[in-house]
C-alpha cells in the first residue's frame, strides 16, 4: 500500500512540474549516405533487415540545377517528363532561412498559434503509431527536442508571408494551380514511409539535413503500394522501411533508385506519383509547395516568353540578344523570388487549428477552378476524386449531405461516375452555385458556433 501511495505522489509531482523524462535528441547531421554495402554473412541477402537503400546500390544522384531556372525551362526540362531535380541553394539567401534558425524567434512571433503535431509512439514488435494532436506552437517549441514529436501540417496563414514561393512556380500555369503548402519541423532522427503525392511538389529545406530516396512509380507493386483511392497518384507502402525483409521481398534488391541530400536552402522537385522516402537529421525545418499537374503549360506572365521572341531576330545580333536575355532572366528570377506564399492563391489553408478551404465562401467561378485543379492533367474527374475532396473540406456530421448526391448535381444523370473537362468548363453557373451553397452553409454554421 505504501508503494502505491508513493507512485501516486511521484506521478502528481511529475504532472505539476511537467518534468522531462528524456534527454535532448542527437543533433548530428554527419551520416554516410548512400549506405556502403558490406556483404558479411554467407546466405544472408545484402541489406536484409536493414533500412531501404541497403539492398542495392543507387543508380546515381538526382540531377541538380545550381543556377536559377525559370518556370518555362523548369517545365520543359523536368515537369513535362516527370523527372526529379534538385534546385541547389535556391533559398540559401532567403531571410527566413536565417530567422527561423532560432526557436526564440519562432516562439516570439508565432508562439500563440494553434498547430497540429504528430506524436510518434513506438510499439514493440508492431508498426509505429502516429497520432495527431493540437497544441500551441510555443508548447511544441518547448518540448520537441525531448519528445517524439514532429510538426507536419498545412502552413498556418499567419506564417505564409515569411515563406518565399520558389521561383520555378512564380508564373504561368503553376502559379494558378497551387493546392497546398505544408510545414515540417522536427528535432531530427525521423524517417517517412515510402509514399507518393497526387500533386507535384517542391520541397525546400530551411534548416537541418534531409536524405531523399526516389523510385519510379512503375515499381509500386514491389512495395505492395496502397493507393489512397484508385488512380489517386497518392498512397504509401505498408512495409517497414527501416527493416526490409529481403527474404520476403526479394525484388527490392533489383529495384533501381536515385538519391539526394538536401541542406540549408536546397529544394527538390518530386513529380506527382513518384515514390519517395525522406530521412531527417538534426533540428530540421522545411516546407513543401504542391501544385497540380497540367495537360499543357501556359506561360502567361512569364518573362522568358519575350526573351525567346527576341532571340528569333537573326544571327546578326544573336550574341547581343542572348547576353541581354541572360541578364533579364537573372533580373526576372530576382523579382519572382520576392513573392511569398501569402501572395498567391492555394486551394487549402490552415488557421485556428483547422485545415480548410482557402476560400471559405465559394462562388461558381472559384468552384469551377477547383474542379479543374482536381482534374490534374486528366480529362475526367471521377466521383471518388470529388468524394475525397468533399470529405476533406467538410468533416463528417449529421448535416453533411452524401458526397455522391452533391456530385450528381453536376452530372447529366445519376448514373454518371465522372465529369469530363469539357463538361466542367460548360457547367451552368446555377448548378455550380447549388454545390457552392452546400459548402458555404457548412462554413457559416461553423463560424456561428465559434
């Protein structure tokens, strides 16, 4: 009985004083990557029960661009062909990269914001459990160096003005098809699942180190890949990427992969659907900007358009024009880098501890734009795609109409499972407004409750 009372008293004291029960995590970022294969035991496949990457040597590094790249060039070289690329040092001199090195600055400026964090719990002989939790940012900053926490959520609206829009997305189709910006922060020592996104994304590191493994999506079956829903482009592998069973999954030893290490100021473009795993070391802050694939890139507002026209003047003044073009391109990139995430329109936003549609009151034109973004580079928007978006935007309650019912407001009949691009463009404003009203009523009700 005395032992029981002692435990109760000790537990109460720990709660009162909020004592930390662990040490500050290792902040080292000096690790060998890619791993050096060392076949030691006969009869045991190389990389058995080791992390992903130990089973086979990489095919090489992700291609790198060390100079500024304009959006049209970015599209032609990489996005058009779903080819990953590292934009080395793209944000190295951005003011935010220096300011956000200090937790004290973040605490003073953003400490009172509500953020959503992930709590990772290790369970013996089982897959790690990840649970979402909401807290004040200053609480997260106080304890994340000790706890198994990391921040992974849509960028808070109040933070967006400090984060620069990568210049490769600063004009044309990409600027008009931005879906979401996400912020990542941890004390290091984290590794992701092997996963993919339905949208293209540019991932930029502000502090710390991140190692990327990228695998062509044609190898999905090797990893028993599970899509979020059919043809979504997003999903993950249920395998434990820190302990690959090569006896059970021998094809992993023949699966090609490429890699890159990102440090302060570096960005990487990961195409939609591309499989990738990320490992972080040391105190790490990064953010991603997701943008929907397009059937054709339109370069409206991109300065390179006028430069290419001038280059057609002829051989006589070719050299002068090229020199002028290079100078203008550098000036254009400098100007475009001044855009922040707050200067552009996203589909999704985050405020008051909730992820929500950026435009809380939809009108027919804004809904048509969102539907065209959901189409990505396809020609048909399927019912399950709309359902996923609808249920994300309107969390379940007794008053939410079924997604299928709302989708069929827009279709020619209730048997249709898709809308074509032409049909979306031709939809009557009255039909679109009927759908908008469903979203708007929900947000008005939530606002009134608050």
